[in-house]
């Protein structure tokens, strides 16, 4: 079996290098970049935001599907982007536009190691867990944490595409240990998916909260003002990974770092309740929005 170049000790790569090499293949749609500019302007209105989203049919269609999904449970059908913006607000539209833009950006990327349906299903699960854990902590950034949870593993789409053999080896040798998986990726490739995702957030000029909470995912206590948010993502990542490697909740809890428990203030019982709340029906509905190409 031939090993990929990523497993050769003299061919280690930095996250910055890999992101720069990948940006030509995975760029966010122009509509999202324009949306960032409009929302940063003090002169822009709700109509301006709706107009920008409407310029990208795939983005507009996905946003309307989200607005009409069980995720929001709105009492009547949302038929226009203008109404969606007015109901959901500009910040939620930004966060959801970001999520759907990333889904668009990665649609054409080859991936032999994991099919995209499985990837997005797990990502949506992580997003829901992050949102519900944040609610249990009485945090205000629940929508943003849904999107951060959704995008948390995005670095793996690049690594799986570029270094499938190294990733397969890291997966096999790390078993159910998420931090061990990252550690093996660093040894075999030169960086891990978490570092790559952080660099991608920087390159795409995403909000600082995304960059900082991604950067301290593995050690949330180092996150300063982002520590609690990083701890929520740490919990969501571990639960998603643990359930996908057939761990029991008790085993998952043993692997979550002590600072993550301290920072969130959540009990094991609360986390079990949150995990039970994240229903398969909601994940299934939302996953279809991200997994299905327009």
C-alpha cells in the first residue's frame, strides 16, 4: 500500500501552507463576502442584506429551507428572503449564510475517506449539541455556537482529500480518542484538522469568536474571553466523536477535560438531558439542507 506524502517525515505541512494551497479550490461564494461587507456598513438596511442573499440562488434556497425547517418551527411559511431576514434578524442570517456558504464551498472537493452525507450528518449533530449545551449554560450566542459546532470539523475535509492514507492511519491508531487523533495527525501530516479549521476561519475573515474558540478547542481553559464558548464546543466535539465511535456516555465523560466541565458548570446529568434533546428528526431535517447540492 502506498502512503500519501503526508506520512513522510520530511514532508510535514503547516496549517497555513495547506490553507493557502486549498483556497483556490474552496472559496466562499461572492454573495457571502458581499454580505460581510454590507453587514459591516452602518448605512446598510435589512433590505440590503436580503438583496445580497437573493443574488445567490443556491444560498437563498438553502436559507429559505432553514427558515422553514423544524429548527425554527415558525407558525407560517417563509416565502421570501426579505421576510426571513426580518424574522430571523441580520446576525442569524449572517451565521446561517456562513454555514450554507461553507457547504457550497466544499461541494466539489473529492473525499474518499468519508462520504459527504456522513460528514454533514455528524457536523449537524455537533452543531445542535453546541447550541443546546450553550442554552443550558444560559449563554446568548446559541445561534453562533450552532454554526461553530457545524463547522468545527471542516479542516478534515481538506485533510481527508489531501492525505487520505495518513488520516486513515490516524483514525485506526487513535481509536476512540479524539485528542489522540489530532496528535497523530500532527505527527503524520504536520498539523491537525483543528489547526487547519482555525487557519481557514482566519483566511475567510470570519468573526474573531470563531477563530479564537476554534484555536483553543483542545484546551478551552486557554481561551480567555472565549474559554466558556470553547468549552461548549469541546463538549460537543467529544460527544459527537464518542457517539460515532460507540462509546457510552460514561466513557465520553471520562475523556472530557476537567476545565471544560468547570468552565461550563454543567453536570453530567444535564449533558445527558441535552444529548437526549438533540433528536434524530431535527438532525435529519437540517442535514439534508447541507448535504444536498443545489
